[in-house]
């Protein structure tokens, strides 16, 4: 075989924007289309807002104005404003920024001088404007290239920085901002910064009680076993309670305002501190899993120059607090040990409820011990024989891989459908779990059924979520069923399973529905896949004449070659989200409980049209 030439001409240097555009995953994680909360377009927004938050933390600017209209994003703060002579540099020169000077930004969200540079490079349009000292300076860019730099001008506008950008469609394919994800991000910002006001498209976000508000907003009062315990120190804040209904552990952790969705040293220390403190308080050597079962909690700490395990800062790697303080582990253990112990002494009603909960968990664990052991053996055996799970090479916990946020488990039903996905998937990031028939309706059942039912037991094992989301193997869990009545029923049964036993998977935006095309419209030159009647009509007009029209009745009818289009770069995912107005128990009772006149009326009014449309499309 002839060797490729390797000369000086093969050596090239990329400038800052070329490198970001060529390797965006190194800077913003995955790209996506906006259907997932950690898709790139939200990271771009977050990077800009982080700078505004740093201004607030430094005591400059109590309000942030944000507008997202279509693909155009505008973020305006009322902080000190970028020093006018450095406006262009801070958004276009790598490793340039004020966060290296710890005198100005002691406990900043970001320290790497990359954030807004990545936004600039990955935007088809980017504009920055700074107002300070009665003057204004602005500059415009296109994909990182400077288009126009305005001269200094006199200005009466309030001080602060305004950034406008449009994510580049050549990088982010067919993207769409979802207000639900933006609102959740903004809520976290105000929970962590009491006194800060964020206005998003005119809607106000504000928090007085920090992490206590976070837990209250994410859970209905009826789901909580006892009033939220809220503890605050100079560099730490903690909120915790236990759920009446959910089984596994739920943690919301933050470092310097950054939502560490994959935890890290602070979250591990927090889990350890809770166990030690409660054991000491009751004088009982309770099992850690019994103490933490059903816990709903949040922790926020501030660290000098934190070290994260990835550019997107989803997992803390720091072991030291900095600034002369002890290690993260020691600091959290000391704080929780002192403050939680005091709280439990002062609130005997809460401590009694908590102890009863722990003892109940202990009884249930012992009752299930034999079943759990057998279930784990069955799961291991099934995995070894590759009967249910076709795994991928990368997992969410693999912090060295840029692809970890793209890890996906497709849950599908039937040999033909799972076969098509298995043959067409990306073996590095996409796994397939095959269901056998319709899953059991698990509404109202205890956790025991998860171990006794083979499908549920193996699914739990595949996801690695028996006790906590901390070791979740895949970032995206995608229900891939036929777009017919039976497929919708399977979706509902799987969603019921997750709501009943692992609701935090849905709360943390890990669960999706795969959207597959209903029609294929093609002629000799072009093929168009259509996801609705409207798209089909547009495709027929575009191709003109009499194109061939195929109706896909099920996933098994789609060949592996075609399936590559639907689970690759152009994948369409519909996130499963919770309605905060209704508790999980109320939600399950309404949809999966005994038939009631209310539900019958709801089905008649809301679902008949959808069912009729599906049946019509099958003809």
C-alpha cells in the first residue's frame, strides 16, 4: 500500500476560531438541536449569562435582561461593563479575560477565558457592546471574524454589557430553543443568587430563599415527608428532605453557580456527611442506603479556582476549597455535622419522621435482599449473553471522552425494530435495549416488582440506577416505539415505570421520545422523509409530478440504511417533561389509576383526534 506524503505542507496552525469550529465538542460538549437541556445552543447562552452572574456576585448589577426570539439571543446586564479598550480582545482572543485576576473574581463561575470566544466563533452573527464611564464601545463578528469595530462614542445608556448572537446553523442543525430548558437554567441562577432578578422575554425570575425554593418548586408539598431543612454558611448552602413517594436518591449540586449535573467531590462528600451525621445523632449504625433512600437534596459551595473534569463543568474534580480552608470533604463534613445535628435537636418532629423513614427503608431492604441478589445475578447473566442489551463503547461516566453527553440508550420493542436500530446505530455512543412485548403497568406497585419483573430488572441494571443517578450509564434514554396506538401505549407504560420508581430521570431531563418519519416521499433524484401530514404535502409540492409515497407503519419496516438518517445528526427527540402543577402521585393516579369520569372526558376531548389521525395514517 502506498504511503501518504508527509511534508511541511501537511503541517498547519489553526487560529482560535478555526479550532473552536473544527472541534466544538471540546468547548461546549455536544451540539444537538435544542431538544436536550445540555445541547450546545444552551451552553452558548449559559456562557454569556455566566459573565453577567460574575458581575452580580461582585456587587455590580442586580438585573439581567434576556430575550430569545427565534434564533436571535440578546443578553444585557447592568454590571461594570467590559473595559472599553478590551471589548474586542475579550471576545476574540483565547485566554483573555478578567477572571485570571482573583482580586476581581475571587470565586468565579469560569476561569479559562474561553466562554464568550466559543459563542463568538460558533455564531453566524455576534455583537458585543459595553457601556461605562459615559461612553460606549461595540463590535460585530461573523463566525468569529471581525466585521465592524465602532469607535468610542459618548453614551447616556446605563452601564453594563450587551451581547447579541445567533447560533450558526451550519454547526447546529435545525436547532430550536425550548423555553422550558431556558427557564430551568434561569431558575437555578436565581436560586443560587438570592436578590438577583432575571427578566426572560418579559417574565420575572427571582428567589428569596435559595435552594429551599429550588426543592419547593420542583416538588409538590404532598410529596415531601417533612419540611425542608435549609442550612447556610459563608461558602456553603444545603437544603434537604425526603420524599414520600420516590425510591431513589436525588441531588442538585452546584459549584460557584455552576450546575454540576454529574456531581463530583462535593456531592460525594455531602452524601457521606449526611450518613455520618444521622448515624451519630440517632446513635445507630444505619445502612447508608437506608438513610439516603428517597432523599431530595441540594448543595452549593464556593471554591477558589475550582477544577472541573470537563470544559462544560458538569463534574467537580477539586479536592481543596482554597483560600486557606480545609479540603472539600472536610469542610462539608464539618458543616453538615454541626448544622444538621443542631437542626435535628431543635426540630424533634422532623427527626422522628426521618427516623421512621429510615427504619421503614431498612425493613424493605431486608425483605428485598434475597430478591435483589437473584435479580442482580439474572441481570448479569442476561448481559453476558447479550440477550437484551447491545451496549455502546462510551458511557456517561467516561469523563475523558467528548462523546459522553451523546451517550444514548434506545428502548425499543420487537426483534425487527431493535435489529434495524442495532445495525444502523453509532456503536460508540448508542446502545439498544430490547423489550419483549408490552411492559407491565407498574402504577401503585412497590419497588419489589422492579426486581421480580425481568424486563424492569434488566432495564434498571442496564441504566445502572438502582440507588442513585450518580452512576447513570447514558445521558439520553430514548423510548423508540411505533407511531401507532400500541406504540403509544408502550410509551405510557414505560413513562409510568420511570415516574413510579425513578422520577428524577424525568426531572433531570434524561427521558425522550424518538420521533420517526411517518412518510417517505421520493422521485428519482431526491428523497424527503416527513414527520407529519403537513410535511408530506410540502414534499409532494417540492418534488412535483407524481412522487412515490410510502407510509411507514412501524419501525421494523424502516431499513437500517434509512434508520441511520433518523438516529444520526438529524435525530429528532421529544423530551418528556413533568407538569409542576400536578404531583407525581396525582399524575399517575389520573392517567394510570382506575377509570374516572374526569379521565374519560379528558380522553374524549384531547386524545380522540390523535388516535383518529394515527389510524387514518395507517390506512
